[in-house]
């Protein structure tokens, strides 16, 4: 299955995303996030399950210790074409978001 390093959304944004998940599930589109009890998040990296979890945790903690809350705006709704499909919100990519992504990838290198 692998690992994902994510940024969690604040309570207000999470509630909005969870309402969208409920609406999609009620229409039969996707209930995966609800079924799997995901918390609304923004994925920074997906790593193979062969990775050392202690190393991943250390890298994530190293980066997170330097980060503060960051405003994020989502620009569009998309769907990964797989079975079952995964519906996602795409963020507007900012220099701050890219810097976090690069810092994490460097810490994982």
C-alpha cells in the first residue's frame, strides 16, 4: 500500500471537504474517504511500502518543526482514473507549497 506524507486541513476546511465527501457518497460516486476514515489532507509525497517508516517519520518531523500554518486555496475538482476512482481537490500551487514539497523530498533523499 505504501506511505503518504500529508498536510492536514484546519477544522473549517476539513468540514467543507467532509461535506463534499458525503455529497459524493450519497450520489454513489465515491465513499472511499469516508469508509477508510481519512482525514481531509493535502498529500505532499507518496512513498513505496519498502521505505523505512522510522526514516520517513524523522524526515517528516524535521520538516514539520519548521513549518507554520499556511493558507491554501483549492482550484478544481478532479478524479484519478482507477477502480475505485479517487476524487480530489487540486490546490493552487504557490511558492510556499513548492518549498515544503522540495524540503520534504530533500529530507527523504
